C-alpha cells in the first residue's frame, strides 16, 4: 500500500517528489544555498515549514520566499500552515 504525505500537499503527492532533493524545485542558487545552510535538503523538509518560519531564516527575504512558494505550487504542493 502506497502512503502519501498529504498533510503538506494540496493534492496527494507521490513520496518520490517529497523525498526529492530541493534541486527539483529549480530555485536560484542563492535560495537553494540558504535552504541547504538551514538543513532543508528535501522537498519534504521544505513543505513542513510554514512561510513565516522560512521568512525568519537568516538572509531569506521576501523575493526568495515568493520564489519558494511559486516553485512548490508548480509541483502541486504548498507550505505548511
């Protein structure tokens, strides 16, 4: 039986997308590096956090946050509430 982590997804997402490296989100290098510096290495790590916690990360500004939200949305996911 396949399980989905639908608590974080708009639609049930296949586990392989949630377990994928954040590189699949095709974020700019600066945003990717900031996420990695904060131990956010997989899509699952990222979507478990609400936008307000991401925004509180050092040096992550509103443009980077917008980029993350849009990229996650394109994958059919959303950040935690």
